[in-house]
């Protein structure tokens, strides 16, 4: 089971995932998300939902850890 970190401030939230996983799942990332190093931070209202749907479709289990800013 893979663990991901979800970062949240009062206005938005982002899920931290590796670029290689985004490529493996063939997800297009919008301009609402951002990349830092070899990770993308997927914005909760757009790209995070696409990522979670792709993982669910493949039956891949995951755990999400919340971090507040």
C-alpha cells in the first residue's frame, strides 16, 4: 500500500505524488497543480480527483496522511 501526503491551507489542498506515478497512470496535470523536483502537488479540485480515480480503477490501495500548513 502506497502512502501519500495531503497538504492543506485555508483555501486549497494538494496531494504530493511522484512524477513517475503520474506518468505511469497517464494523467495530465493542469496549471492548478505544481511540480517541485521529482514530485507533483495535485490540486484537490481538479488533478487530485483524476489521480484518485485512476488508482481506484486499477484497484490500487493507498493511504493518505494529512498535513496542515
